[in-house]
């Protein structure tokens, strides 16, 4: 594509599909757009090429400070050579999702909810993603007949919630989602639909009027769980779309991953909670990093996290404090981590 400079706002009026098909995947382009020293940048990059390559859309790039190699948003998307160093305890499938992968596209880990992996594609490649090695090729429900899910649920009458995850489920267009929600509406046991997505954060244009309407009109309760890690990820474009969701009374929650050198300061997390609340989003979870191979440089040990959480509690009213949690293979829920006070 011909590269539009970040300062040119032309791309802001593009559709989410156009923005999605024009993500930046080339490090030279990245350096040019962000005015980074290409020699300095290349010294940090891996020599190997892999499928989980650099991928970042323009609206997200726009929020990165020009010329700043240490920008907390840049750190989340920049592939590094250090990802290829062996780190004990960091594995390909840190949560043993393989064991909960009951059928292609269905992960059934917790008793009353199932998770559907609708697609393996994302708008952005987050370097810390715990599913960065997930075998999406053999795990996409969109390739399956809907009857597979219906039949599975018949034998699981306790399931009352469906979670759409991925990859990023909002990669699927509104027409596809309309049909999917119509199918879900035919399942009387399902009371709630939860959509986990980072796409509206990195391409706010994804919050189309049709999508908002779709959630507002569903016969079951729909919850959108966003994934925002840093207050700088919330810009005017996103604020505008969040207001539309609020106008239609859609419940929007946020989850954050605690990441070294990105958001591991109580003030940063407090600012994030404040910014979320102003924009009608409730802080939900603050996750300890899942120990996925390639992400060890983002890890914060539990003791440090507990102290940081203690400080965060002192900065916010209780309703703005996300729950600090971790996940472990084969447990029946996430487990809470308590704050530590000096
Ligand atoms: S958008 Fe979500 S699923 Fe996709 S790479 Fe980022 S964290 Fe992983």
C-alpha cells in the first residue's frame, strides 16, 4: 500500500475492514512512521521469521510517541530477539488449553461457560499473548457446522454462557455475527454472551452502528470485554465509540495484563481505571502474565505484583480496582491474588 503518514487524518475515516487490511507488518515502515532509528531497531529484532510476526494497525500506531523506542505501546507490539531465549517454565500452552479443547473450536474449561474460538486472526499481534502458539488452523468453529455446538450443549445443560474469543472474534463481520447471535438466541439454556476483543481498542472504527444495535437487541444479555493495558491506548476515536455503546446500555468491562515496563506502576494502572470509568468501562481483571514461551521479558513475580496491587488499592475507590488474578492449568476458575502491604 502507499503509506499514509500518521499525521494525516485521512485514514481515520476509512472503514475498519480497510484499516484491517492495511496493518503495518514491515519493520522498515514501522521505523519510518514512528521516526525510529532503523539501525537501533534492527539490533533488537529476532533474526528468525515466524508466523507471529509484527502486526499493528494505524489507529494504534498513532498513539505511540514518535521517536521513543521505550514507548509502552510500542513494547507491546515489537518482536524482540529476547523472545527466542529459553526461559524455564515458559511453554507453548501455559494453561494446558489442549486438555479443555473438547471439539475443534470449543474450549470448555469452566463448568457453566464454553469458549468458542471463531478465528485465529487478530488485528494486532500482542507479544505477550498466551495463545500465540495456539493451533488455530485446526480450531475454528467457523469451519464447523453450528449443529456441532448445539449437539455439544445438549449434553451440557449446565452451560448458560457462551464466550466468543480467538484470535479476535470481531474480525468476523456484522453479517456473520448477526447470524451467529440469531443461532445463539435459539438456545434457551444460554443466558449470556460475552465477547472478548481487542479489536475495538486498536481499530475503534470496528464499533459500527450495526454492531452496537446487534448487541442492544439480543434476547440474552451481551457483555463486551475489552483488553486495554495502558491509559495511552484510549484516544478520542475510541472514546467516541465507547459512548455509542454506553448510549445503548451495553455493559463494557476491561481486562488488563500486568506487563513489565509497560504498565507495572500503580499510578499508570490507577490512571487507566480512571480513564476507563470516565468512558463507561468498568475495570474487571488485572491478570498476571500467563507463562507463554516468548513472553518471559514481560513477567512480574507474584510478590512484586502483590505489593504493586497494595499501592493501587490506596489510589482508587474499591469499585475502580480490577481483580488481580492468575490462571493455572486444570483449575476450575481463575484464582485471586491478595494485595501485600509494607
Ligand atoms: S488481540 Fe488478543 S488474542 Fe490477539 S494477539 Fe492480542 S492478546 Fe492475543
